[in-house]
C-alpha cells in the first residue's frame, strides 16, 4: 500500500505556521558566522530586511504576465537590466533579460548561441561547446538538454582556462567558447581577453559566466584592486551571466543574461502558436516566474548603489586578505592559485585537508570541499567576514590535533550541493 498521503482535514493557519517555523528551526539556518558555503549570501541585516520586504510586495506577481498586466514590473525589470549592463561595461547597444537563476542564465546563453549558430555559423555535425574544466556544470546540463557536444578541457597550472588547449580544440563544429569570472571551485577568473580573441578569430559565441563575479569584480576594481579584464569592454565577449541573487543580495530567483548587442536577444526567443490560446512567446527558459526576486533586486540595487556595494565588497576583500595571509602562516597549507573575489580554496601537500575540514565541521564550521585537488572551499560574506580570526585559530588547533593522531569520522563531503 502506498505511504503517500494528501492531508485529510485542514490545519488552522497559526498551527501550520508554527509547524513550519519548527521545521525551519531544525535547520542550522542559511547564514551565520560559521557558514562559509554557497547557501549564504548575506549582505547585512538591513539589506536582508529590505530585500524580504521588497520581495513580499511582488511575490505573487507573475513576471510572465508583466507586459499584459503589470507595467510597473516592466519598468522594474528595465531598471535592473540597465543597472547590470552599466556595471558590466556594456555599450548602448547592449541588452538583457532576467531569469530565475544562474543555471537558467547559462541554459539561455547556450540556447541563444545554438540558435545564432544555426543562422550565422551552421555546422555539418553536432555543434560543440568548449568548456574549461572549472566552469559550472550548468553548461553541460545545457548541452545535454539541447543535444550539443560539451568539450571539457583541463586547466592551466594556475587553475585558469588553458587557452592553448581551447584554441587547439576548435573544430568546424565549434559554436561557443566559455570563460568564468571567476570559476566556482577556485574563485579565479579565466583569461577572458585571450578567450574572446579566440572567439573573434574563429567566429564563436563567447560567453562569460560572471554569476559570481558580476557584483564583486567591478566594485573591487573601483576600490583600486587589480581585477582581470572580464566584461563587455573586452572585444569579442558576446554574453555575460550575472546572478543578482548571489552577491547582488537580492532574494532568490533572479539572475540576468546580458548580451553585447540587443539584436542577439532574438536568438533567445521561443514562440509557439499552434494551440487554442494564441501566441506563446518567451525570452527565457521558464514560463511563470515570481517577481519577488526581481522586486528585491530593484530595491537592493537602488538602496545600496555604488557606494553601498563598495562598502560590502571592501569588507569581504579585507576578510579574504586576512584569510589568505593567515593560511600562508600555517605549515602544510596553501591557498590554491590567486583568487580574485570571495571564493578561496585551501589545499595541502602533506595533510589530509578533507579530513581536517571534517574535523572543523564537527566544530560547527560549514564549508564545501573540492576533490581536484583536495581542498577546503570557503565562501566569504558579511556574516562570516568578521570571524576569520576564529576560523584560523580553530584550524590551527585542529591541525595540531590531527598531527597528534585525532581523526573525524569518515564521510563523503565533496558534493557541491545536494
Ligand atoms: C560560476 C557559477 N555559474 C552559475 C551558477 C549557477 O547558479 P544557480 O545556482 O543560481 O543556478 C553557479 C552556482 O553556484 C556558479 O558557481
């Protein structure tokens, strides 16, 4: 007999809410001083309150119907897109559309490239996409869904895309080349100028995945930090994905796919008429989508402005410097490569870093792990930035205990998100 069961009688509202609150309390929460993981993008209590309030105003508005029912949403969407275009160096020819998240932005970029190639660069065999080793799996998911061939290439010794390999891998079937700004595993930006140059010479669609960097690298540069070239100011960059629900501090459900030339947006469009309800046309992959993330994006961008984001980015970069300097003083540990933003991976030549991270986890530190090379993976945000000293101190204690023979229970933790 099935154990599935639809609730029989209704439960009063206050009890349902109390039960939900209890369920929520059984989790550790999504941000906190010991959480160094991608479930947390905390921009401060006041920013959180604003984004929640702004989100609530439009939570039940369906952005799919914006043109027909909600002129205010059309204006809100326009403002958010134009802010992102400005931030990422687009010219007045640039265009963009909002999606529900980074993965949808990647799917959309690949779909647009595929449709563009059908017209501009037809291939005789299955179209191929060149994907550096550390790029997000969303590109492979896109290739899987659209029956394209993903070509993953190993990275350079600096943990960046290897442009020699990328160029050697171009075939008459290649339609698209990808770079990350930065990559999730190492927080290191690929050589976008070289990637875009390959794209120009071989007539490829060049996509830069700035889902992580889009709201940190431009402000880091404004603060005088050395930031690699990665945006539309680089000739040959066709599209950029940027997640406003990550370092933009909007509520979940909002990302953007930007294009250097708004004419390219037509390659994103899907239209259908052969059913009884008339024209169905979308610029994204999803149909209905809540406008809550979008309204919170509008509110947070307008509230923080350049000065507000600079303040947060400055805090995070100081925390990163403190973390890197601290790791460099701990015998046996090193920081992988030269991270550009707020993602830092810590490796070791002689210690079992994953075992050590498991011991840190027993002390309440929530992190991710890499398996190539084995490394502790840390996200920095406003909730943990003030806690770097404690992290480093406990790490030293744990390493001392490890060297003395202590171990954490075995566990398999090198999963990105499950
Ligand atoms: C570099 C990069 N691109 C894209 C994504 C996908 O974003 P989302 O989880 O919002 O779908 C991620 C997620 O962490 C990412 O790290």
